[in-house]
């Protein structure tokens, strides 16, 4: 039983550290650095106004074109310095023709569909501005987003800037909206602390920016282009910074089925990224960046979901040994595990009946998030995840 106890506590530590402990550790480190006056200062220059390209890779986005173009024109940045570029490879719903009706919008279209990363690799060869901002066609940007992103590039050590993904408010009443909204709020806090310590580990594809000269063409089968692109910039010695007030807003997935589809793709891409960025695991070479990368990303896509699964049988064995109805220490821990999964099951049941109890939607979303890792791992091994756009249906 000693071996089983060691295994149990090792698994529990991995889960705790991945989802809570790293955040607590970051909080303590940041507070200590601030206390001793060694916190990293945020360098900004509001007079820094280079030419910027707003790059939108799109596939069949006709329904969003008018609203997106309007939103892009309303961004607070000198109009003659903001270049709007759409790359619409494979679109056959009239998106390219509709875009050409708008003045000041540059459209590059090919009839072949080669996926988002194919469009990005092709489009980046045409970009001449020193800074490029990537965003999705179906997300609307905050008015000051470009301005705030560019300000951070006034620091020559910054190679990439990540904006924040926000979930449209009214969808938070459904399970996926409540869970996704909570998740992104927590992620936003971690990103702020990551940036203050050294660097954010990966950018959100809904809105991120890099120095154009740092773009490195990405493999054609890449699933998480934003993650790979941003971390390869960081590997070159630059930092990824974060501004939560530079944001892209979108609706939550229409339902959990659609969110699971999105999460499976992300998980398959995450595992692919761990292999492609294996050199970043070398903490002796990359130091703080490796520590942040492993703690914030790698564990979530590898050991943490596996540990959650293994905690069930190990906890049950220890509870039975202790007397499962005696309510000893391991028994209580096992029943708490069971209660958590029952809460997730109840959250699923209530969502299917359109009953809103948000407290139950968080464990439900957490369960879905970790289930997607196993399903994503299966796709990764089979190589069955397509690089073509597979956007989840969004709520209205």
C-alpha cells in the first residue's frame, strides 16, 4: 500500500500543480518580485506608430464579412497605416467577391483549399509592414486593440503580442458558455502573471501579432498555427507579451458537442506541438521560458489528464483498503472525486434540458476539456485531424 499511496499523491500533485498550483506559485513569485522592486517594467511608447497589417485568413465567412470590415475600419489607429488583408483560399460561398466590393480591403484568393496555415504561409509572403496582426473573421476586435498591441512592440525585446479572447455575455447562460467564460478569465489572469514574470507561452489565434521579420513558415500539417508561430518567436530570444484590453470577442460554442469538437482539435494540435517544440523542454537552454511552457501548457496536454484518470482506480483501491464506508482520509478523497464527476454528469443532464445551474457547468466543462485530450491523442496517433478549417458552430 505504500507504493499505491506514493502513486496516489504523485498523481494528485500533478493535477493540483497543473490547474491550481502553478497559478499560486506564479502569484507568490510576482508578489515577491514586486515587494523587492525587481518586477519587470512594462515598456510602452504611445507615439510608436509603424504601419500594421490586419491579416484575416478566412474560409467561407460571407455571413461575417460586412460586420468584420466595419469593425476593422472603426479600430483606433491611423487609417493610412492600417492595411487590411484577407486571404480566402478555398472559399466558394462568395466571400472573395463580397470583400472586393469594399474599398481599402486587399483580397488574395485561390480556389484550392489548403487550410488556414496554407493561407497564412502564402499570405505572409505578401506582407510588407513591420508588424502583422492575425485575427479571425468571426471575431470582433475592441476599438483600441491595434493601438494597445502596437504600443508593446515599442520594446525591441517583444517579438509577439497576444490579445485576449472574450466570450459574448449572453451565451454564458448555457453550460459551455459558463465553463468557457470561467476558463478564459482564469487563463487571462495566468497570462498576465506569465507576461510579468517573463513571457506568455502561446498566443490566442483569435488575436495575436508578431514582428513580420520573425515569421517562420510553418509545416503544412500544423494544427495550432498560433501556438507554434508564437513560441518559435519566443525561442529566438524575444518575449510574448499580453494585453487583456486588446481583445477579440465571439460567441461561445452553440453547445457542448460543438465545443468538444473544437477542444479535440486543440488537444490533437497541442500534442503535435509538444513533439514539434521538444527542444523547448530543455530548461537548461531556455530557462524561465521552459519552466512556464511545461507548467502552463505541456502538463495540461500530457500528464494531467492521465493523472486524473489514474486517480480513480488508485483512490478506490486505497479507499477499499481503508474501509470504503468508514470515511477515513482516503475514503473522503475518493468520495470527493466521485462527487465531482457526478456534478459533471448532472451538468450534462441539466444542459440537455436547458436548466441553468452555473455551479455545475464548471465541472462539466472541466471534464469535457480533459476528455478532449484523450480523444485528441487518438486523432494525433491516427493522423486523422484535418488541417482545413473546422470551425465549431457558435451560439447566437
